[in-house]
């Protein structure tokens, strides 16, 4: 692994099984196999984006241990650390992050694998918005009020663990940390792919030229394989 001393860190996390066909949550209207395929594409898109940033950030991946035997070949091609967690450990994710990133990590981003639409510049902007001279954090959210990432100075248990207690709901999360004295920047209009309506939105967004800034032509082709299979439902 590259020297990670004094680097900012990015943690990409799947907060449940995404590859094990007997354990995943199947998307409405999609088969089990295509649900796994979609999860694989969403994760792989992040692998591609973050692999270009691995020299600037320490990158750690958290995957459900139930997926360990189902990893596709070359699923994790970049030189980063992968942690397979027990689902019960999500209640104290911050502690597990602290154990698995370098002690010199300055700022930390927790990024959810099923988010898309977040460009490299958005990631850099989030880190730049964290102020060293005052308590602050940055939250990225979808149009449906779902948290897609958080960025904080270091790893703050009081800011990271509540994300899972409120099922990543932005408004509920703000209420849960209302006692904290900090400045919050919110970046929005990203996508969190949680149901078939979100897949429809993804279908529309990937048809736009701007999507090439967060999804390469190669990844577009792979997503199209999925869209073709469900085109009649997506065009409704």
C-alpha cells in the first residue's frame, strides 16, 4: 500500500450485503441476478473514480462479510485496504474506521457505494470546505433526502454512527446531531439508488452528456446492458 501518512481518507461502504444473492435486498422489478449486477456496477463505478485519486487519498473499502465469497475477479483492482465487517459492527462504524485508517489521516469522507452523480470535483470541494479553525462537516445528499456522503475533520463517532441509526435520512440525521456545535455545509442533487424509481432516474441521468464526468464510457456500456433488459419498464 502507498504511504498514507498525513493523507485525507475516503471510506467507501456498502452498509449491507450487495453481492451474495441469498442475502441482498432485491430491487423492485429486477431479478436477483440483475440486482447483484446493478450493485456491482455502482460499486465498480466508485472503484474507477477513486482509483484515479488513490495517490492523494487513503482509500478503505468496507464490505459485508457475507459478500466475501462472492467477490468478482478484479472487483477491487486499486491498491487499497478492504475490510469485511460483521453487520453488527455498523452500530459503531467510526471505531472500525479508526482501526483501519492511518493515524495521520486529517479529514475523512464516508461515501456510500450506491451513490452516483458525485464528481471528482465534488469530492475535492467537500474536503476543501472542512475548516481547520472551526468545527465543521460537509453532507452530500440525494434529491430524496438520503445521505450519500459525509466529510468530517478526522473520524468523529458522534457524527458518523448516527447515520445508520436514522437509515441515512438527512432530516432525521440533522435532528440527531443538533446538540453538536458545528458548521454544516450541504451539497445536494446527487443520486442514491435504493429502489426502482431511483433506477429510472439513473437511466435518465446517464443519458445526459454531463454524466461522463462521473461515469466513464466503459461504465456507461455496462449500465446499458442492464437498461436494455428493463427498457420497457424504464421508458414508462
